[in-house]
C-alpha cells in the first residue's frame, strides 16, 4: 500500500493555484442559480439579508478552520483524516462515510437539475429525463478520471462562460434601478416556518462546501499556500456572485412574487433582452455541469482514503495507469449517482443537507480538538484573533447547524436522521468483518 501511494504522489500531475481557485468556486457556488425560490419563500429583503449575513456565520468560519487544518495536515481525504486524528477511528469513519453518502445525493441532484433545466425547453418524458441525467454523469466521470488538471481546465472554461452573463445582468440591472430591492422584508401572510426555516436552509446550502476540497490537498501544488489563498478569493467571489445579480434584478424589476426556479434567465430577458436571456439560460445549464464536475473531484477521494485505511474494500484504492487517479472510486461513486438520479431534486437536497451539516460540524470540532490535542503541530496558517477567533470559527457553524436542522421540512426530518443513523451501523458491520 505504501509503495502504491508513493508512486501515485510522484507521478500525479498537480493543479496550480489558478485552476484550483476555479475548481473550488465551481464546487461551492458555480453561479447564482438555485436561490430564486428564496425570494418568494422568505421575501426579497430577507433573502438579501441572508445572502449578506450568513457567510459570517457559516462559510467564513468554516473556511478559517479548513485553511488552518489544510496547512497543518495537507493529506488526501482532508477533513476525514483531520476528524480521525482529533477524535479517533469512529468519528473519523463517520465524517468520511457521511460525506461520501452525501455526495451520492448531491451528484444525483446536479444530474437531475441539468435535465430539469433542459426540460423547460426540450420535451422530456421520465425515461428521456433519466437518460439525460445519466449522460451528463458519464461525461463528467470521464473528465474526472483524467485528473485534477483536466477538471481544473474544464471548470475554468465553464465558470468564465457562466460569470460573463451574470456580470452583464448585474450591470444592466444597475442601470435600470427603480425599486427598493429590500421591500417587502418578508412576504405578507407567509408562515414563519417558511420564511425562516426553509429560507435559512437554502442559504446554508448555497454557502456550503468550503472545506470539501481539502480531500484533494495532495493533488494541489503547495497546498499549505494554495488552499488559504484560494479560500480568500473564492469566499468574496461567491458572495458577490449570489448577492449582486439578485440585488440589481430585484431593483430593476420589483416583481419578487414571480421569482421561481430558473427565474434569472427570465430576469435577464426582461432587463437585457432576448440575447441575454438565452445566454443566462445556457449559463444555468452549464452551472449544473460545473457543480457536478467539482463534486465528483471532491467526493471521490474520500472512499479512496477510507479504503487505504482499511474501512472500505481495497479495490477502491486502484490507480489509473495513465492518469494516476483513483478511477475505480470515481466510477463506483458515479454509478451510485446514477441510481439516485430518478429521485426529485427537492428530496435529494432535503436529505443531503443533514449529511453535509453533520460533516461540517465534525470538521470545525476537529479544528478545536486538534488545538488542544496537538498544540505544537506546525500550522502555517492560524485562525486569527487567538481564542476568540477559534471560538467564533467553531460556535457560529454549530448554532447555524442546529437552526437549519430544526427548520427542515417533513421529508428531511424523517430521512435525514435515518441517513445519519446508517453511519454507526456501517462502522459496526465493517469492524465485525475486520475482526473476522
């Protein structure tokens, strides 16, 4: 096993900072698409407040923890191995297992959403919709087998294509500003649960994932430098990508009651004309491809690392002879995405949020525990403001996690805890097999 790992690291073609930034951005944000339903559910004012305030309680503190631990332990598997070092085998296994299971739901969700967007313009019955989702999963799997450089170049091209119409919409909306984008703050007569529960859950989903690319730290040039720098670029870029087109579109149109899935394409047509509407529609479709591309990269290193540690079958550690990537782990994950791609987007995301929140909680707690357990460990990047900074980086995500879980819909409240409960069961079964 050790010999295989050594060859892999030496032969692997690593990604530089430029491409890594775009891979991280495409995983964490991709574009503004997906937030439209927040406007009608929570109100335009509350949506903008969520988008402006939530980063300081979610993605920024999580990013600080991820930056510190990536510079201290830049290992394949990232937060799975941080959690294992902090709390032992059981909790480390849960971090890896929950994250891998979450990736099945997320990968399937992006395949479904890709087909959903095209379904607005091309008539699709259920099997054509499913085949289209399978096709995009297959293409992105092939790109990822080719390695992080291929993923990075693909992500860069897609994100530039996505952000150009977003910038054009922002500038056009700014030039036609005529409404108060914060009015009304919340929709009249809307249940409190929908305004604060569902809206907050959507906001957390939009700002999630900033620790996930730690799983490919060994595939990045100088990760102790590149990861903190990438986070310092991606977090403000993500905030601008979500806030600015929403703010200016609401200010130009004032029709918050009409916002729905894919509404940014409609807003672009109303503000900038048919050409911008068509470009924004294409950008929305490409966004789902970009998100799936980065999801496959980030999540498939988890089963590889867990298999190296003896918690999953050893065939998952097999390396592609040419591209030096964990190609079996990538293909197995893609097959599981394909199985789930017949489910609805809402159900997939509802359960996914529980698994993602659980892994984020373990990640920030690992940052706190490793400060106590290994105080002398070399940390090229340290969370600023000493104890208060660490307290902020850990406590803020914990509070947000509790609020989001309590605000889940009925489906999530049933199946989210059930998905989490499978982790301890899987650990017990695997341990029994190891003993035998």
